[in-house]
């Protein structure tokens, strides 16, 4: 990632967080985020961020169903948005349900301080033709 890309991501995410505050208002919320630098920087740059923030452990895509869903996006074209849109309409509903269930299962183990299974990865990765 180049510096200009990182700056763009931080600014975009900061705008998202400000909109989130406008939508949620005051309340007892915990926001869970990927542990990437631009997420951390965006939160720090907002004065008096209203919510508790928890960052996922580094290198833990299994806690994020989107990571699992998009791991099956085909490679080989530069038109990322078109490629993702075409892919998204072909994801079976049961696969989406499985991604969320898998994330909930591992999140509960993590929150209860249980050991994560060594075979945490989904055995049948999403493959859509």
C-alpha cells in the first residue's frame, strides 16, 4: 500500500466513523474493527469518540465473515468493483450463513478465553464458478 492509498483509506474510514456516530447517537456501543493502522489512526483522530473500540487480533480473518466471503473473489482482472459485484450476486445464502456462524463460533471461543481449534479454517472454501 502506498502512502497516498493509506491516507485515502484513513480519510474514508474517518468519514465513515463520523457518519456512524451521527446514526447511532449516544449509547453504550462497542465497535469491533480490524487491527489495521488506518482504523487505529482514524479512531485516534476523532475527538471524544463516543464508543468503546475493540480491535480484532492481528492476522485473524476468521473473525470477520467478509474476509471469508471475499477470499473466493476470482483473480485476474483489474476491474475490482465489477468483479466483486458479479461475485456477490453468486454467493449462495447458505454460504453467507455459514460464514457468520463460523465467525460466531470462533468469537465465542475467543471471548471465553478458550483455545482456538487448529483446524479453524473452513474445510470447503467458497468456490463459485
